[in-house]
C-alpha cells in the first residue's frame, strides 16, 4: 500500500455555491461542500475506480442538483478550489491544478 501511495495524489476540492434568494427581503447565502478526488501523479483525468472518486463525484453532483432543485433559491455562481502537490516546478503544478479543475467542472456542472 505504501508503494501505491507514491504514485497517487489527492486533491481536495471545495465547491461553493452562491445563492440568491427568490423571496423579497430574504438574505443571500453560500453553501459549501468539500470532497477529495484522487488523481494519478502528473495527470488530470479522473479514474472513477480510484480511491473514493465515484462517491465524491456523486456527492458533488447531488449537492449541485439539490441546490438547483430548490425553488426558493437561485444558484448564481459555482466555484471550485483545488491544488496539485508541491512536487515538481511551480509552473507545471499551476497548469496541472488548472487542468484538474477543468476536469472536475466538466464532470459536474459541465454535463460531462
């Protein structure tokens, strides 16, 4: 197991939904969920069979769908926050983290 962990990297994704109330004089709110998605090292594609990825992606989608189904609110923004490990150059990791975020967005809010 220790050897296997050397080639896997986990990324914590925090998803925030900005919500605008439908009712007059109601207050705006933010709902948030944090889920971890595991990537193979130096890759941005998601292997649903890896780690707890299938459950995490399902939880993310369910969270977004529940917010969209609530007739009392309107989702005005969805934000994802993630990272890549500090291994390698800063420039490479910035690009990798961006590609990973794009993958998560496509699989959740992008209908991938």
